[in-house]
C-alpha cells in the first residue's frame, strides 16, 4: 500500500514532541500551541495507521513504532538544516579543504582567519594541519600550504612568503653561546631535511659537526623541545615570533639561511575553483601587506 504524501508540519511536530516527550514543550519550540502539536501528531498517526505515542497521565511515552521513526526524522531534519545553513543571501557556501604546515598555521594563518571569514563569508574553509608531507588527492585536499622550493610533482605552486631559518633556543642555553662556534658543543635539533644545519654553518664560515641530535618531523615540536632546553633548533623565526616576544625562545645569533619558502599548492589536473582562487588572492595580498 502506498501512503499519501506525509505533511511536513506533522512530521516536525512528531519529531519535536518525541524529543521532549511533551506536546507543550514541542509547541514552545515550534512556536505553536500545544493543541496544534497534538492535532498534527494525531493526523500523522491516522495517515500511518499506527500509534506513535502512549498518552500517559503524566506525559507521553513512545511506542515501538515511534521509537523507530524518531532517529530517522531527527537525522533528516538535521541534514536539511545543515544544507540550508550553507546558503546565505541566496548564495551557497563552497567548501574548501586546505592542508597546511602546522608551523605556518599557528605562526601566521590563525590570527588572520577572522579577516578571511569576514571578506569571504561564502567559503566554508576546512583546515587540516600536517607536517609538510601531504597527498593532495589521497587526503581529499583542494590545496595545501607547504614549505620547500615549490617543485612538487604534478602541482601548481604559488609562492607566499619566505621563512629564513636561524638558531633558536631557551634563555638558559643562549647564555652559553657567545660565538657561532659555541654551537659545536650543543645538542642541535634537526628536521628530516638533513642538510639544513650544514648550510647554516657554511653561511657563518664554519664546518658543521657530525650532528646526532633528535630528529623532528614538525617545527612545532622542535620549537617546543628548544623551549624546554632540549637543544638548539634551526627554526623559522617569523613563525615563532610570539615565543620570541614572551622570552621562551631566544635568537642567540642573527645569521639566517633561506632554504625555502611557504607555497600554496594545488594539483594541476584539477581546475581552480572560485573559492580556491579567492583564497589564493587573499593569501598573496596578506603576504604582500606584511612585506610592505
């Protein structure tokens, strides 16, 4: 037997009443009278040919049929609401999933996100942090911000900003450092890019020691280790400025080495969406404003 079309108001009235187990509270939620809710539920029961509630002297109780119907309707109304929330002023929001190096997120991007949201309310930005190793297609990312030379196979890269690397450490460690050569006696914290310290020592006219310190896949973790006195990290100072300001990190020497930059990358095989183009333009404008 095919049921006649079910009235949406009746379904909404039942779902609210079933959650509250009260026609009165459902009426308050829906801004209608208790009698209107009761009438809608009764009409639904008549259409379905089943009882959805047991009317008790002190309230309501769901029947087995009502218990089966409630989660289905709750999920449906939640899905409808989520979809409708994607529309503002008649324009749908576009979901944009962005991967980004954690250091860049905490050191540069986070404080700017409110401005991005204000300028682009129709972009639903989903932010996924990583340690610079990403698979755009495999992880379902529309784009990724990563550190390096901009040469990643199959990707189009837009340079955002440079981040020179320099030695940073805790204040207690910095007090032992008068000359760059003093670093030869310290524990040197390393990233998985093995030649960074070698290039920094070359820049100051020294030969790098045989480094056996800890290896980190994240500059965030390396910075935390340096702050705790575990050693000296070679880090992008502009991404940890807040720690330099509060004194948890110290820059013992001004010498820095530029080994890469932060880039916005996307797969060449996928066309650039309107949302991604807007993000790219905004990131470039913010980077240029900071440089200026």
